[in-house]
């Protein structure tokens, strides 16, 4: 396949404007999206609580790719390409489980939990199993959240995580667990799904339920007043109020900001009332929500009592999955400490809205008459995505 | 995407023969078909009776394109690309309706019925809404039939319509309304559907019901005798008997000819009996049917008591829709003035035949062993289509 | 469409290793696979018993291609492209039948059983039907098995068949008939299905039922012992024990070898017991199975009492069909001479296994992280396939 002509794509890109049709519609661009952007970006694959015991593993797929994340006998976590080093079969077929080794279902090549090839039959002399371990990916465990990157030289992330660590410490994210996962399939290129998340210009119009409670990314006087009112409450609850915003080529994008909810909302709930036990060491509800981004592709909203993880996975050029993961404090039990439907309500209805508007966006972008228009003052996040895309894809 | 290599396609084209496999099978050709042929051709989108009141609109889709046709407050009709000038969302999601403005469902950019951008929030200084109206298309209203063209310089059509006007005047097409619309999906490239309509070489073999009553395009002595017998009847009914045939590069193809039905047939009905009230100022049935083409893509059969519009819409490279629209005199009521099933019978069964033969044609054309053969003496319309295709696509 | 860049593909091919991702994933490679490999290879299309009477025909499809195999009034068998010489419609729509002529369903061009164009209406002067017969394919009838090749100069096969003839003579394959045909659809490129058949490295791991009874292609001491024990039994049954192995560029691949089943197995059955009447002139069960390949794409397993034909047909780039055909001695009747379910059990369960492992192979090969690994000592058949592929595709 042709490599993407990054130069011509960049040339077509007019800063401050949306991207042209080919960015979403050209088949060769989709190929390079996976190869040159996704496979060089940091990707959030799960939480360490999903693989607690030695031998536990999970499999994370995106586009044509599949990654095994496994805890070995020493308790260390590793990430490997789920592709046999022999003739390329998927090695691990289950989405999660516990195992002693990974045995390829085709010819029984057998890999250790560390990815090392233990055994392959009939390979003749001169074959050294040490040369044929599963390809490994870089992995970072940040407060229990697991991120991988397949690039040889991943974008800088360690300094960034060190910067974020004290800010998220009060939530004790390590001490959370997945309460629910939902997937929304949308017949659109993944980039339109990412762009949609990068801006809240559409929120007032398209997310009536969200807009009733959230001021996130909404500029203007009212928000500033709310923000000033929230800060003492945040400090009282034990939360720092600094903002982090790192958009630099060659580095994983970072964003951290606590936004105020509207008065009467303690968390992202229908009624405004709390949904679950407070996270971490929080001393109370500050009526805020943290917008947290660790790499463009990995987004989290941290309320005082739960966290929502959001991602947009390519399935094919014209199909994507919006995946939403709800986290609560470890030990919290459904039906006792929280109500499942109440917990998931807001981001379920919001995701249904998103599926609809992204789908209509794609329908229009298919037209040869689509002319990329100017971004609004609330869509700076989209420009940040474009910058990251070109920076990472250029390799 | 690569532009179609018109030169090499032309080179492969051997006049008097069918076109080679790539014409139908190459993905890049399909892209250019929409961009360079459909988007520069006149396309019949509807009838003014479908948007009678100010604020009435209809949406017409073909391939990846979508067009809004709307009547503004002054009663004028305009046509616009259904693509938001911001980030490309479809603006209008309904197939038809009545509205005061078009509000984009994504970020609420709001457009007037004339396409002008009325309002966009948060766009900062220097943003002039006047620069961001919906892109407009050329529009012609010919006897109530609405045609659009997205090209900057559309193929000549006005002189042609002036030439046709006196011929179709007796039918008073402005004074008709849609009685029924039917869609037949066929797993074939749209060009095979167009070619199928361009010739009646297949009629005797594939359309037994049609061939029982219609002599259309069938040469030979019998037809000429029938034609000579019809002419006095046509004149008596108030119909001119001239023929119009314009196949010229740079101009919309025009064809107008009154053909005789076989004896005993007053119209395109199962029994030969009349189906509906006479159209326009006709004084009686002449036992004829008019073959009317206004641009290669837009075909009509005008009987004395109803009209059938025929079009072939690309859905994707290997899928098309045959769309058939039946018109009767305005005011004629189903169940009283005409029987719905009788009215639609002939072109329903004929379209089912067409779906089948076009599908089998496509199956064969997929073969690498397909060698384009010579066109028969009855397939001159196909050659006319090829000429128009190359002429328009060359831009 | 671009021609496959055979040179760059060859360059990427590292002998002794699997092929890289593009070999299976690039759309332009699939186009050339059909055009340059399949359409130049010998393909097994059926058995003469399927078209016994004059006028009998069968239609064999692969990828976008369709072939008519018909017996004419003189009893001779011919093969023709199922593509009308006019505008390319499929001519014959039934999978099999008996007819006097082939009439194209589009414009009624009428072809003789010999492919000659008998009649075409309205073609004007200068049209010579003799120029427009159905395109014919080379055809060979080997012991009743019918093979076709669309190439102008097919790979050498006659010397090869002469070499095989005495070896298969005792089975009297001409005197067999189809007992059952089963099709297994697999979402994978056809090459992965072929490769899977070319090696039995996976058998021990993936085909537990097969591996219980078959030693085929399994090297090592035990097999040799079994083989030595079988040879006298084979000779006693009337079967030669020579091996034929021809892997030469420009010639159809040939392979013939009688392999021992494990002790207690007379044939490829669940229990080891015989399934059907002995084939041909065999005097008894030798406890063996013949692996017969006539061209890479055409594979047969000949037991003493039945034969199984195996093929792997492209449907699209990412979809294939595994087709399995069971043959028994002509005259043998289901329910009397053999039990249908017992006869088909082994290769039904084995094909289900194959569908699964090929599918998982494809899933992994989609990954941009797939690195072709070394072939095992049991996968020499895959290298033979690659050699044939490059040799034939180079034309």
C-alpha cells in the first residue's frame, strides 16, 4: 500500500480550519492512520485491577491490531502484539482470562507470560526461540491505568505523568474498578469521533442533558464565576486546582483541568445528587469534574465519586466504536453503594447523542462539495488533535 | 484519490463497442464518476408541486451527495449543497418538510431558506457570515420539473428547454403531481443501469409485458406503419409530432419523440385501456407515448394520461437504485380518478425485469474475461451516453 | 487497476519464511491473483459424471469468474467463459442443467453447446457470428476429473497426467460419482486457505480427529515403520507405491503419495471401519490414503473406498470458500452401500477446524505488526505454493 503523503495532507491543512475530505475518505489514509499514528501513539488499554493475579491477561483490539496485556508470575505487567511470530495467527483468542502460557491455536507455538517463545516443534537446526518472542510494546502504569505504545521511540510521557501524578493522587485511581463498559458503533471515520470529543461547541446544541449540569470548556463570564466559587470547595475536598496543558510535538498531549458543574450538581448525575462513594482521599464533593487527557486518544472525566473513560476505536475506514468505561471506588457494590442505571445514565444518553451527530457529520463529509470551514473559538482541541496527528505520523 | 485517467479510458473506448471492465469496476473511476460526471451534469430532483408553499423543501441524494431544494419566503426555489460550511455535517436530515430556517444538528449554524448563513456562535472577530452560506447549485424549473447542476459552468440547457417547451406544452406537466414513487435496488454499477435504459434491444427478450404494447425504439416496417397511423391521431389530440434529438458535446442531451403503442393500447396499461384523466389540454388518446430525455440521466415517458420518470442513482460502486416516479394530472384522486395498482403495474414489472438483467450483466462484467462486444443497431443510445460521459468528465 | 508489482513482491519474499502482509491484504494484489494466477492455473471444475448426457452442463464460479462446462451433441466436453460476447452479461444462470443452446438472458444472443454464436439480432452488416463465440478454456479430462485453464499457454500438464495415470488407474476414478458437496465460508484471503492445506504441521494441534487416524506428511520414525508395513498390503490390494513429486516452474505441480493410516484404520472413518464399496479394481483395504495434487489448487485424498476433493475458492479479497466433494464408487447407494453421515464425518469436522484456524490466521495477518516467521520442516508445501504463484503470475 502507498504510504500516506503526509506532505500533501499537511499542505491541504489550513490552520484554524477543519480538514479536507481525503483526511477521512481516502482508503490509503486509513491504512496509514493505523500504521503511522495509532501504532506510534500512547493508547489506554485498561486498568491493573482487570489483571490482578499472576497469569491474568486482557486483550485490547483497535482497527486490525490486537494487544495482549498480561501479568507474569513475578507480578509484572507486560504488553505484546497478539500475532504469532510463525505465520501470524492471533495467539490469544479470549478477551480476558488467566493462563500459564499462551499457546497459538494454529501450530501450538507456546509463549511465556513474558512473551518469550518457550517451544516450537519441528523448526530444525539453527532456529533459536530467543529470536521469536512475541513483539512487545512499551507500557506505562499510571495510577493503575495502563497505557501502551507500539513505537520504537514513543512520544515522551514520563515527565508528563510525573507532572500529573500529584494532581490526580487524591482520586487514588489505582483503587478503583470497572463498574460498566458500553460500546456504541458509529458508521464514521474514527477521526470524526475524536474531533467530536475534542470540543464542547456542540454540547449546548446536541447534549441537552449534559449541558444542564456541565460548564466544561464553555467560556464566558458565568463559568469563571462558577470556577472561582468551586476552587475553595475543591481545596477543602483535598483537590489541587492547577491546570496542566501540554501540546508539544513529540510529547504525549496532556490536559488536566477541574471544571465546575452548575449549582446543585455534586456529580455527573441526572438529579445532581451523588452517585457512589467518594473516590480516594476526597473529603467531600466540590461540585466539580476533572477533564483529564493522557495522549489525545485517551480521555477521562473524573467526578468526585466516579470516573468515566472515553475512547474512539477504529473498526474500519467508515466504522468506529465509541467505548465508555465507568469506574467506581474499589469495593463499591452495585445495588448497595451505587445504582447501576443512575451511574451510567448521563454518559449513556450523551454517547447516543454523539453517535447521531458524528454519523451525520460523516454523511456530509462524504460529499465532494464539503469545504472545510473555520473552527470556532471553542474548537481549539481539534487543532491540537491535527497537530498531534501530523507530528506523530511524520514519525 | 487519483483523478480518473480520462485519456486512457477514452483510449480504451472503441466506438461502436461496449466499454471495458475498468469503466465499471475500478474504484477510482467511481470516485470520479460522482465528482466529474454527476456533479457536472443536470440532474432531475423533483417537481415543484412537492414544494408548493414558502418554507417547503425536499432533499435529493445521489451517491455521497445530498441536495436541498427549498422554496423561500418570496416563493422562489433554490438548490443548495446539504453540507454545513463549518465542519461538513449534513444540515437537513428530513427527506422533505416545511421550515423557517435550516439549523445544522451539530453546532446549530443556522441558514436561511435562501442558503445564507444567518447565525454562528463563537466564531470570533473577522468571521463574516456572508462568506459561509450553503453552496448553491444551478436550478432550472421546466414545466414544473426541477433540475439542478453543481458545476460552475453547467452544460447548455436553456436553448434546449426552449426548443422542448412547445412540444411538451399540451401535457401541462406543471399541472401534475406525484402519484407514486418506487425504488429498486440493484447490485450493479450505475452505468449498467443507465445503459440498460438507453436501449430497447433487450425489450423484446426481457420485457414481455412492455413489448406487448410498446413499439418504442423498435425499428422496422411495422413501427413506421404504426407511426404514420398515429400522427393524425396525435395532431387531433393536440400534440405536435416533431422529433428533437440533440447530442452535442457541452450541451445537455435532449430527446423528444412520440412513439406509437400497438393497436388497442391507449396508454401503458395492462389491458390497453386508459388509466387516468387526460393530461393538460389533450383532447383525446392518440395511442402514443413520448420518450423524453432532458440530460442523459433524466428520462420520462409521457403517456396521454400519466407520466413516468425514471432515474438510476449510484449508491456505491457496486450498488445502484432504480427510482421510478409516476405522475398524474393534479387533482386526480386515487380510487376515484385512477386505480393505483393499475397505474403502476407496467413499470413495476418492467423495473423488476430490469433489476434482474442489470444484475446479471454486472456479474458477467466482473470477469477478467469480459471483452466488450459490438453494439447492435438498436443501441445507439449507449454510444450517446459514452460520448456525454467523456465530454462532461473532461470538464 | 494497477498490475501487481511481482518484482517487489518477490523481493519481499524471503525463502523459507511466510509471506508479508501485503500478499494477503493489498486490494490490487487480489485483482492480480485472479487475473494472473487463477486465470493461468489449472482448476478442477468437476467430474464427467456430472454431465453425462449431450446437452448437460455445469457452471463453475471462482472469484469474479464463471465457467460453463458442457457436453455437446457429439458427446465432447468443452469449457467456456460464462460471459456474453456482446455486453458481458452472464449467459448461463443455472448451476447445472441440460439445454440445446445457451441463450443470453439480456439480448438473447444464442450460443451452441460448442460455444459458437448461432444468432444475434440487429447486428448490421459486417457482423460475423464466427467472431463472437464464447471464449473457450483449455480442458483436460483425467480419469473423469475435469480441469480447465483460461491461459493461452497453460502450464504443462499432459506429461504429468500420463505419469500419474498408472498410479491412479486402480481407483478407476472415472467410475465414481459425487456423493456429497459441502461449502465452508471463511473470512480470510484464499491464500491462507491454500497454505493451510499445504502443510500438516497444524494437524496434531488443530485436527484431533484427523490426527487420531492419519500419519500423512508427519515425518519421524513411526511413520516410516507404518509405511513399510503398508507397502505389502498396498501391493496386495493392487496399488503401486511409487511417489510422484513435480515442482517445476512452468509445469502444473504434481504430487502423488500413498500414506499409511494408523493401525486399525482401513479408511478415513471415525471407527476405522470401511465406509463404502472398494473403489475400482482394488482387492482389499491397505490401510492407506493417497495424497493427490494436480496443480497446486486441486487436491484429493483417495482412500480405498472413497475420495475427497478439496478446493479453496476466492469470493473476495477477505472471503473464501472451502469446498469439499465426496466421491464413492458409481452405483453405490446411500443408506445401502454407505452411510452418508459416516462417510462425510471426518472431513466435515476437519473443515470446521480449518475454517476456525484460517480465520484466526487472517485476523493476525491483518496486523501491521505481523512479521513473517520461518517455516517449519513440515511446511515445504507452502514454499512450493509460493514458487508456483510467482512462476505462474509472472506469465
